C-alpha cells in the first residue's frame, strides 16, 4: 500500500509542473552498451496493446529489481 501512496504523492507533485501529454511514453534502455531513449505516442495504441506494454514493463522492471 505504501508504494501506491508514494506514486499518488509523486503524481500530485508532478501536476505542479507543466504536463505536455499524458499519452507519451518514454523508454530508456541500453543496447550493446549504448544508452538509448525512445518516445511513444500511446494515443493510437489499442487497449490490448497497452495491456501488453504494462505486462512487459512490469515483468522487466520486477526482474531488474531482483
């Protein structure tokens, strides 16, 4: 439950800043020791593809922490 509260508190703090677009997803990763960053506009994604993205990022984020 504390993680949810932390996210909500962080969200309230972010609202004070100018928010460009809620549908933009930024991904940072390393490929062959080269840092990369991608930006996706999620507004054209289907609900099914958004669910797949959430599952993928959640699994990978969890495996990185462990």
